[in-house]
C-alpha cells in the first residue's frame, strides 16, 4: 500500500489533523512542531493527542513525519541562534512524546559563511547534545524516547549543508562520534526529491544509480521517509522551488518510478507541493492510481 500524505495544519488540533488526512485518502501526514517561521509553540493538549493516536491506530496510518521550524539553524555562526536551535529540538522531542513513533525531520542548516566542514561539525554537535539531554530527561522521568530524528537532504541553496549524500553521511558520522554507536537507531534520513534533483542527482534518467549511490554512501537502512515533490528548476540548479506533481522538471513519470522503486515503495511519502486541500486530494488519488504495490 502506498503510504502518502501532506502537511496538515495544527490549528484545529491533533485529532482534526488525522480526520482531515483520512478525508483525502492519506494514511500519513506531516505537521510542524511549532510556528514554522518563528519558534513559538502552544501547549500540547494531552487528551487531543491521545485521541489522534487512537484514530491513527484504528485507521492503520503509517508513521507521521513532524517537521522542525525553518528558523532552526543548527550550524549558524551566531552562537545564540545555535542555542535557540538546541532548545527547540529538545523541546520538540518532549512534545513528540505525545505522538510516539513519530518521525522528526529537520533541515541540517546553513553554515552562514563558515564553510561546509564547520557547518557539518556544528550540526553534528547539536544532534549529539540534543539527544544526550533528551536521554538525561527521560532517565530522570523513567521513560524512553519514542521519536526518530531525520536529517533532510537539501538542495544546496546559499550556504546550506546536506546538499550531497556525502555531507549527510558526514553529519551522521560526526554525530555518532560525539554521541555513541546507539545513534544509528536514533537518527535517520528524509530524502526530498526536489532537493536532490536541484542538488544534481538525476532521478529522471538514473534513479537506480542515485538510489545505489545513497545506499553505498549512507545506507538504505537509514532512509525513513520521502518528501515527494516536483521541481520548478533544472537539474543541479541548487534553488529549492517545489512544483506540483507532474508540473515541474522532474515530471510525473519519474515520480511514479520513485513511489514504485523496490527500495522506497514502503516508506511514508509526504507531499510538499504548492497546493490547497483539493490539490493534495487530486495528487494523492493520481499517485495511488499509479502505485504497483
């Protein structure tokens, strides 16, 4: 079965997100943990979150993919912004305990002139420090962490890190050095089709080669979710502008090959296309009609 959804608004509450997703044929969805353009977060309604968990189980949803705010920059040259990012990530882990089993996706950040190597090191340090503090809090509370952190592949816009599989692997490796071998089970990767296309990976003509490259560089066991987007840009543009499915440079045929690829087809797919509710419904119906699972 194709596990597919899109970004839901938290405005109506947790259970409302599940009901709206189901109404358009989705069996997963993404949501921002807090204001995506700021950092503020309203308190979690525990009863509402529990209602969502019950709803998800009743309707056999795939794992949800929460998204950190865009304002989180783990490798900023400004130490105050790095501290802000660390505090947000730790708080998000606490909030996501209300929806156990949720994946937590974040952008690895922009090095803001320090260079990619420095950016990679700073982001890896933040991952390790956040998990250590989450672990300490869980031990004190006598609980376990039920959230998997995902590093997102990026397009390479400006000074973004994570624009190549090698950079993503370097983030994971350095974070593991600072945290420990257990990191492998705690941190994975979310692949964005628009981002990797804009980053220079030709998934239109060489999908198998790209997936093979991901496997040899990072490992397919670390791939936990896909952001399924078309791109307004040509291959390697490093611009990150999403297009609706079939209306961009990647095209419907290539994206259908993505959802049907043996190494990818069982993962949760999240649409981040420029759509309203009806548009997501159309895209979900279209992709379900072309899924060969």
